[in-house]
């Protein structure tokens, strides 16, 4: 195999450098833009100092930049192949009988390995940093009650207890305890009829019950009652509570099977987590598909002309594949398409179409 020859090692190094360079450039740009946006928001929070904003930006960037891996493979593959073509290195390789399929072996192996590293090493680290970013953002912005707090989405939970079903809405999670802030609880009888509504400043999860502070109970049959402390029965455990409002992107690859099982035991929908898990496993194939798309438009010799049009076509094809991936995931998250199909189909189709384009180009 060409991969283990001197030329194979040389091409492997070139493709690795190109993909990592593109990813690093995007990483830096995303971090800079996110830091500027956080500094703008920091004006509404007196405790959001510059060092804390820098730390928050560093925590947030890895999870955002994770979406760039497909484009890093696309642009990195195109850059490496165009550079080799411009320097006539591909011409020399072809002249000694090396086919396009042979010198694409290092590119596909590099893309696959980077994909594996991104899900087994990078993703768990990015997920952990995202959780830290959420906690830090809550301390800096949510507690101030200013406009910045509006950017944090509400939390919705469903629970079962001896008293019946309950739906819980909260403004956010407490960063220092297993609890929620600014909660509204809608309680239902076992027969499904509405019983009462409870508004509280915060709700802390204790074994077997919620401990509500500054609660106000409103029902249709009685006058509203105010309580300094109020207990509400629950069967939720701290892990189940955190899991129920933890977005799939904040769960690492290795923790995903456990998260799916806990969510299932809590009686909640596991589709978003299953889709995320399958999408992560399909990422190496998606990166290989991007490299094949890049190769299909980057092997033309410069002296033949028309390279610019091919590059634009390759970028467009890569974006179409990415949009198709996102659309498929949206269909999967809504339950229209099976999560396994939604995650793997775009990557598989992209790989086959890229290979088909190369077959047409190289073998007629």
C-alpha cells in the first residue's frame, strides 16, 4: 500500500497539517468573535470581569468549534491537493504509475483518524468544558437578572410521584446545588385533571422531595397560599434531574450510553441523545466523504485551467452535504426518521457520491 511508503508518509503529513491548520484557524476566529460578544454582554453584569470572560470564552469555544470538523476536512483536503497539483507533485506521482486512488489513501486515513480522535478525545473534553461554561455563565449573567439572563433557555421537566404527574418550568439551574431557580410547577391528579400551580423562588432536590423556597400555591378551589418553605414529593434523582435538562451536546461520547439509559428510566424522550450518539459515531465517515468531495474537484492540473470553478463547485458541494446532514438530524430529532438512519445516511451518501465522481473523472 502507498500509505506505508515514503510518498505515503509525505502525503499523510501534508494532509494532516492542512486539516489541522484549517481547524486551528477556524478555532481562533470563533474564539475571538465569541469573546467580543461576551464582552458586550458583560456590560450588564457587574461581576463579569475580563479574566472571567476570557475563561468563559475558552470554555465555550471547543464545543462550538466541534461543528467545524467537516469543513476542516473539506478545505484542508482541497488545500493540500491543490498545493500538490500546483507544485506538479501529483503530475510526478501519476507519471510513475500512482493512481488517484492510491494517493488518496493517506487523505482518507487521516480524515478517519481525525474523526476518531474528535469523538473519543476531543468531544469528551469539549463536553466537559461546555458544562463548566454553562455553570460559569449562570453565575455571571443569570443571577444579575439583566438582559443577559434572557439568553439562557428555560428548563422544562416532567416528574411522577405518589401525588400524580407534575410539569416543572424553571428559569435556570442552580450552579452550586441540585436545584432550579424561579420555578413554576403545574400539578395534576392521578386521573389527569389539573390540581394546582406552585410558584417558588427556587427548588432544591432532596431525597424523595423538592424543597421549595418562598412558594405560592394557587388552585381553583382554594385561596392562594404563601409558604416560606414547601415540600413536594418526587421520584427524581439528582442524576436524572441534571440529565433531563442537559443538552445532548453537553454529554461526552463515552458518557452517552449511560445518559441514554438514565433518560429512559426517567420516562423522558431519548431520541435527541440517541441521534447525537449516532452522529458522533458517523463523523469519521462524514470526514472521509468531505475528503472525497474535495478530491473530486481538486485533481485537475493547473495548466488545464478551470480550477477556480471546480473549487467553487467543491465548496458548494461540501456545504450542500453539511446542510443535508443538518436537515437529516432535524428529521431524526423530530422522530420522523430513525436516529440511526438520520445520522448515517448523509455520510454514506456523501462517500458514495464522492467515490462516484472520482470514478467518472479518473476511469471514465
